[in-house]
C-alpha cells in the first residue's frame, strides 16, 4: 500500500492519537447508551500533502461558528461534548445546518469526537467537577448573609415612581424623553427623518447586550477544593463491570456540617464563570437567607431524569422544566439551574484542556513510533508523510466562539438593578448610621 491510498480510507495518525487519549480518560462504556451517541462521529480522510495542524479544539456545541473557528485554525480534531449526530441520518445535505458543518469539516480534513455522558459519569469528570464547586472553599471567609427583605419593595416602588415621573417630562428633554429611541444613536443623520415616537414610558429603560459567563480568567475562580467536610456518591452507579470506582451518572453530596444556601450560591457563581445571574427556586414559605442545605443532588445539563425522586435539599443542574422545578419546591426542595451548557462549559477550561493535553502527548508519541516502525518494516513510500510523523507538537484549546444560546440581559439606568445580599455586620452598620 502506498500513502496515496492512505488518504482515502484512514484518518490521520494524529486523529488516532486524539481518539485514543479521550477514550482513556473517558471510556465510552461509561456513557448512557440508552439514548446517547458517543464516540468518533466524523472521521475525515487524511491528506498528508494538505494536512491539518496537530491541534484539538474543545467545545460544548459544534455550531456553525465553532466549525468556522476550527477551519480557520486548521485544527485536526474537534472534541464536541454534545453529539452533533444523535439519530440515524437518511441523507447528508447542505440544507441542514448541522450536516452543513459536518460536510465542511470533512472537506477540510477535520474529524469530530463526542464523549458526552462518558465525561459525566467518569471519576474526576463533569459530575465531580460540579461537586467540587458546591463543596469548595473560598479564599476569603464566607460571611453570614441575608437578603434585604422589605427594603426591596420600597426601592422598587421608588423606581416605579421615578419612571412614571420621567414619562411626564418635557418631550424636548434629551435625557428621559419618551420620544427618544434608546436603541438608536441619537447622533445618527437618519434620526432627524424619524417621526416622533408615541408615548411609551417603558422605553426609558435600556438593556445591556446579552452577557455570558467568562472562563478566560481562571485566577478569578478562587474556590479551593475540599474533601474533608462531605461525602460523595454517584446517584446512578455505572453498570459496566469494569467501571472505575465512583463511576456513574449524577452526584449526591452530603455535608458533615449543613451549609447556608447563600454560601452555595456564591460558590456556584464563582465556579462557573461569575454569570450576571442564574435561576434559583425555593419554597414559597422560605427565605433564601434562612435555608440550610444538608445534601445536594447534582447533574450537568438537563437533570430531570437523573435527579427524579432523589432525596436532597438542593437540586443543582443545568436546566429543569417549569413543572419539574415547581414539583421540587412543593416538596420543600431548592433548585439552582445555570442554563443548560453553562453547567458544562467551565469544565473544558478548568479540567479537560489540561488532562487531554497530558494524555495526548503520551498517545501521540506512541502513535508516531508505531507508524514509523510500520513504514520502515513494510518499506512504504514516505513522500509527503515525513512531516506529519516528525511533528511532535500537541495543542489543545477551548473554543472562543462556543456559548450557551441564552445570555442574561441586564436592565440599565434604573433606580433598582437588584437587591444585594449583605452580611449582618453591614446591615447593623447601616442601622446605626454607619457608626
């Protein structure tokens, strides 16, 4: 066999190394095969003359934007956590956006591997990463906290009054005028051609662009992992006979010393990239500052099937439906959700990138030696192939374009943007006039 035929029926040697490295870290037998589709979902033919870089791009979702990024970077493999192919395909056409991405990647010689629930179930995987967040310790002391209580209603009433007053102001005022569209540049040359807008007081409020958690500054996450104050088990242990100890879907954390819910909310915020906000559901008869948590049931992504009927004080997951969250709070439980993929993306930055880099360097060295020995033994033509096997570089990066579909839009220019959760000492100082 010559290497001219190698381009038509095999993937690149580096792709083989990537697949082997990911499988060693997260064996496919750990995945939930009842619904999941894990593994090498796109195996691109190798062209030694037009080969890709020895680089891997990590992403949660393989969108068109991420496909563009991989093509621009000339990556060899995209490791996409969510499978881009879930069900059987009867055709591959450019009319389907996901199939379009796959076809474009194949044309460029880029393969796609999707580990999904194998990562969830593995020891040290996504489930344990989320458990590390809720059990972590902040570098500074965690103060006792409480919400502002009745102060919130008073401030909101003030905001409503100020908004109403602004709506009655002079139509010629540049600030607060209801005839000014807040989303259009007032200095635009086309603005003079626009007819006056009708009175719409709510337009006095401007909103930010959607904001997303940031994982670009790992130093901002000052959580220190701690194993001394809790026990941890898999909610649904793996049925694979060779599964490593601790494998399984979901994690149930039980604290030796019950934790204030406010402390857990702070840890979660720090651990997942400090989002501007995320949903928290509590029983209607309770207050956030008064809730103590003894146990947390955890599942990345959509957690309903894993967390169903689990006896825990808090459900921590990517998303639950309205009715699932309502059912939990009616039973006295609390729920924290992050939007689906925000419960997963930080793992790529905080864990997977480093682990895969270490494992991939070992696997690439092994594959290179095997290929070189085979070529020498079989006396094959190495033309156009030497560079691929001599290149010992390995690069693993996280996509800069991958993000959850949902962002948080923040109200701006309002008297009330939110009620801070303050420490008791701060509240006492305010009641004493700051003395």
